[in-house]
C-alpha cells in the first residue's frame, strides 16, 4: 500500500497525448494506473499481452487501453491504440508522481562550488555536493545527498536520484536517469605486480554516458585507465551491475541485474545480457547478441543470436550425482570412444 | 582489534534476562562476549555446537553459556539453557554497543520537511534528509546521511544505518534493520521496445517491507511497476542482493549475499536461497524451498526441498577437458544410444 | 572526452622519479599520459606488452616509456626502464589529477564529533560525518558525504572517496583507498532460528583492513559476529564484492568484481579470485590459489594452482540439448558401465 498521489486526466486528454481513440465518455477522469485485475473505478488499465485477456471482462477499471481488436470485449470505456504496450509506457510517465513533484531551486544545505555552472530550472536537493568546474544542464534534477565531482558534466533533462556519486571528469548525456547509490567513475581495478606486491595504476580516463541512458540502484561503472569507459545512447543498465574500466557498450543495449563486465570488453548495439551474466575482459560481442541469465562468456562472439552456459537446476540429490559425473566427463567420453572402437 | 566499549552485566542479571540458571558466582560481572578460545577473564562465552566442545576445558572466559549436559565439563561459572544458540543471539543483543549508544534527538544538520511526522524518541543523525509527508515511527534510529523519501513510512523501532536510501512511497515495517547503502524503492527495470529503441515505463508501485525484516549493506529492492514489491515479515536479506520489481517474498525466508531475483517472481515462506543464487522472472517457489549457492532457477518449484545447479570446482586443467566434453554432451549421449542398439 | 587538467613534467623530471634513462631531449615537457595509438604530441605513452609493438612506429606521442630493447624502434624520445609496466603504474600516479587537487582543511558543512581526533593535513570534504571517538590519521582525504563511525580509525595517507561508510569500531590501515559507496563494517548475516522464526545475532566484532588495501565501488565488508573480519596488507578488492563476517584474506591477494565470500572462510596470501567467484563459508584456501571467473568453491583447497567450475558458453540451441543431458549424466555414466560389462 503506497500513499503517493497520482495526477488526474480525462480520457480525451490522454487520447490526445497518446494519439489514441476514445470509445466511451471522453470526459471521464482517471487518477491512476493499475493492472486489469487490480484497477479500481477511478483508475485506468491496459491490455498489452493476450495472456491477460481473461481478466478483461471482469475489470473494474474506469477505462482500458488496448488494441482496437479487443475493444468489443471491453466492459467499460476504451482508449484504442496499435501498440498498447508502448502506450502503457507513455501513460506510466504521465502518471508518475515524481514528475509532478518537480520543484526547481537549490536547497540551502547543498554545497555548490563557485566554479560550478548550473543550467536553467535545475532542482538541487538537500545535502548535495557539486564540485569545482562541474556543469549541470538545464532541467536537471539532483536528488538528496548526491555528489557531482569536479569537471563533470550532467546533460540537460537528466535526473540523479538520492546518493548518486558521479566522480570527477565524467560526462553524462541528456535525459539520463541515475538511480540511487550508483557510482559513475569510481577507480578501475588496475595494479602492476612487481613479483611480490601490487602497485596502483591511477585511473586517468573518465566515463562517458550517452543520451537516454539509465543506470540502476547500486550499480558501478568504473572510469577508464587511459581513455574512457563509454556507454552508448539509450543503453539501459539494471541494479547491482558492475562495468569495469574501458568497457564500451553499444547503443540500445540492455543489461539486467547483477551483470559483471570485465575490463576493455566491447559489447555491440542492441545486445541483451540476462541477469548475472559475466563477460571476461578484452572480448568483443557483435551487435544483436543475447546472453541468457548467469552465463559466463569467455570468448568473443562474432554472430548475433542467443548464447548460454551453465546447467539447469534440479533436486540436489540428483544434482550431486550428476555433478560428480561432470568431473569424470572427459574420462567418460574416452570410455565411449573405446567402446565404439570395439 | 576494535576499541568499542561493551556494556557490563552480572551473571545473575543475564540469567534473569535469558531465563537461564547460574552455576557459580552470580555476582561475577562480564563486560563482553567472545568465542570459547578468544574470551578473556572479563568476558562471557558460549558453547552451542559440539564441534567446539574441545575448546571448553581450556577456556579463559569468566563464564560459559551452555546446555546443562555440558555444565560438569565447564572449568568456570556457567549459565545453563536448553537452547544455547538462541541464548547467544539474545546475549549478543545485550552486549551490542550500538544499542547502548542510542541518543534520541534530531541533529541540527538534518533536513526534515515540515510535512514529515516524527514519532517519539526518534534519533535522526547528521546530514539526514526526510522528505514531504514521510512518517517516522516511535523509537526509530536514522543513521548519518540517510534519506527517507516523500510519503514513506518507517515503522516503530526500526534502524536505518548510514547512507540508507528509502525512496518515495515505501512502507517499512516495525523493528526493521536497514544496513548502510541499501536502497529500498529504486526504479524497477521496465522499458518498452518500439523496434528500434527503449521507452521507459515509469515505476508507479512501491515497496512494502514487513516487520522484523533485515536488509544487508548495498542491497537493492526495486519498486513495483504497478502494484508493490512485497517482502514478508521476518525476511532476512544479506548484502549485495538485488530484488526486482513486483517480487514477493514470503515470511521468514532468508536470502544470502549476492542473490538476484528477477521481476514478478514469488518466493514462498521459510525459503532459503544460498549466496549468489539467481531466480528468473515470473516464477513461483513454494514454501520451504532451499536453493544451494550460485544455482540458477529458471522454472517454478512446487515441492519443498533442496535444489541445485552448476558444477563443482576442480583443477583448471581437468575442468578444461570436462568443459569441452560438456559442449558435446548431447552428441555423446546419442553415441551411447547407438552403442546400446548394437 | 574528459576535461580534467593533468600536471606537466619534463622528461628529465620523470626519468629522475622513475630511475629511468632519457634518450632524446630531456627538457621536453609532457602534460598527460595516453596509449600508443591515442597519445598526442604533448603526451607521454608507454610500451609494456609486445602485442602493442605494432603501434610504436606510428605513435604521435612526445615520448615513449619502454624497455631498452625497443628504444631503437621508437620514432621519438624515450624513457627506458627494465619494467615498463611498473614504470607506467608510477607515471599514472604522477599524472593523477586527484593527487594535484589535494586541499587540506575541514569543510564547514562537515559534522565532526568533539571527541574525534584529526591528524595533520587532513582534507575533510563537504557533508562528511565523523562520529565520537573516531581517529583520522595524518594526510587522510575523506570525500564528500562519507561517514566514519564511532571509535573507528583511519590510517595515515588513506583516501575515502565520496559516500564511503566506515561503520563503528573499524580499523583501516595506512594508504588505504576506499572507493565510493563501499561499506566497511555493516552487520554480518547472523540469525538463530527457533523453529519458527529468526532471532538476530548482534554482530559485535569489527573489521580490520591492513595497509595498502583498496576496496572498489559499492563493495561491502561485513563486521565479525565475534572477533573481526580481517583483510591483510596490500589486498586489492574490486567493485561489487561481498565479504561476509569473520572472513580472513591473506596479504597481497586480489579479488575481481562481484566476488562473494561467505562467513568465516580464510583465503591465503597471493591468491587471485576472478570476477563473480563464490566461496562457501568456513573454507580454507591456501596461499597461491587462483580461481577462474564465476566458479563456485565449496571445499577447502590445500594446494596452490588454478581452479574452475561451470561450463563454457555456446549457442543457446546447442546448450539446451547439452543441459538436458547434464540432468541425465549419472544415468548416462551407468549406461556406459553396463555397455562395458557386456
């Protein structure tokens, strides 16, 4: 149960924004968005997946956003649209209470270096720190306790949630969303070994995030050793992700939670990495590669497609027997070869 | 070596709190708790596992908490109790220096919105931010630099350590412990793809944490897309855990470090997930499921028990041979079938 | 593209610092460090790996740090040195703009407890909190928003980046680097189960970090239950790493990103754990163990060497077939045995 207040719209207003068609009373107002089964009489809902069609007849929603093909089955008012899932995405942003809460200004407790430059209509929250030479674009929102390091640039329209750390010399594009506790530009993991101990290699590169990038909570993108770590436009990065120094991620790729990418690896455009995927260092993944959850990739991939590693889960009692056999697998294969030769 | 000061108790006082029996001088004081082998003459220790019985005769502790069966073997004073491990848990809380350090009040550097409500006896640390409409229950402790977002509720007796982010519209139960740098209510990972690029789905749900929940350092629990992410009562979550949007976790379940759970998965009551376990999205795990460390679960589990995936570790030279054979495993099985047919 | 300013040196100055030999004009100045292919005419570069020798003839750098064997092939001035990679490490620190930005003093917005002790030449950033009894050594830098808990000690010359949480009763050695959002001393994951619910075991131990330790962004090192979690000297820990209570890591070991180590495990000296490696609890790894990426270790290792688990990645279509066979592997092995008996 959340107590956040949602904005209110008429169906006509929403149809106008979404370029959708209203069937029913366009003056009816809706003040929230919910699922087909949860929506109440003041809320809007949507049908974007046939699996949920069974919930349509009984919905209590004020109105349903759906494909025109399903309009006849709808027991209440409709907004019809060719791609209802995209329509839902747009609706969700219209109903986002955070958007309504936007309040330009700089909180008195924020510490802004004299040499920092703030754009128009920025909202700088309490306890924020903005260091020397940082440049904050127009319409940027910086949440409580976030830090923007020296000489870093935050592009117009970006939002940093609470406790974000953008380190020094980082370039963040426009309309970027950085969730709480992500770190952009921490030191890469670089040390030279002299045979007995480690010597730190100062990480002199930066990080460049393209436009429309999103980074999840507690994710870290390390700065380059020399040259930058580069995240392309429209790259979406989930929570608890680690991206090492000098990695490059192509435009429109998406990385699910807990992904880890080792140093200098290049991921192509339109790639998708499942949760917990690991990529070794110095690899190249071409455009259009998908890797399924918790797979480890240790070689470059030159053809688009879906890749996997690991084993499926099973009862532990069975797994133990199979896992023991895995340790003898090469030997087993040789035994089969010997049998074949007989 | 730590320099924290522990509280001091007499054995009689402790016996009274634990409902234990003293054998020896009840007026003897103890000012700390340590293991059988480490405890010094002013400290209390405990024996809760037969594996450590060998250390009992030589202990230098002032007194030992143990089962009555072992009292005769104890070289010093005893506190006897049927379940010494539970007794140890209770003792540990009595000796916790953090509990002794409780100092109600609001630090001058904290920024508290006028519309926020603070309960009785709260302790609000330096640099804290509490946003509009937040409600802080009685006896809550909020550590340095933590942020409580708009309209969020923190239940009575809860403790937020340093740098905790509770985002907007989150409900935290009573007696909850949130360790440093955990994020409750960051955006879930939701985007609609239009064939060429991603469109953000604003995450309009919240997070509800039950009573007696604990969340470890640097863990993240994402807010729901529509409807809430729900963590039951007495759920224990370790460090570096990622819980995606609209996940539900049943009461009394425990998740070890580095677990990742994808969106909309439901975990039952009294489940235990080992370190690094991954659960795919939209699954259901029934009550009483245990998953061993670093296993990946991609299908729902309908019977309680222990489940595993993966392979055991071995010398890399052997592993390389076996891993190559794994890539030919289907072919190997077909070869065996052909041999059998002969 | 980063806009950070690098320091400037003459080649003679650098040769003096590195104990290198200049070939060419020692008065030439360089104001940055870059790769062989990226370096411009005001920058220094280096050759430390034969794989990059092909870029040497065309480099546009002002000078190249390299082994004397390659001096003749160098088209511009050289600094020659027997171990150019170590030389690069040292150069990188000389060109580190953060080092140049060092500004002793305590920011007005920092909250420092009266009983805390600050050494000479400390730099305490904005919004920092230093609690009762904490001791900050000479030349320590504490970045914006970091918290040092009660009774904790930060050794001389250490640097805490932004938003670091050092909890109470933690001892940090000298010249330690703690990257943004790491947590040193959060609660270990300890609960006693009474058959129906969990009882918290307060974590009374601390954490001790040796000298020259580095901890990456968003990593967490939990405090001991009783007794300390101990990280040896010169241990290097990457980002998103989780180290549980009472773990011990020997000197000079290195842990790559996303490693997770369960409670009470002891890792020897000069060990190397690849990215995403998991170690179960209560294990012992001897000195000189290497574990490859994403392997799970569930048994102690008593001989140095390289260890692995898991399977290599492959096309998903092939993987599905092989993974199904893995579930039948014990049965397959029995079938082969039956065939052999015939």
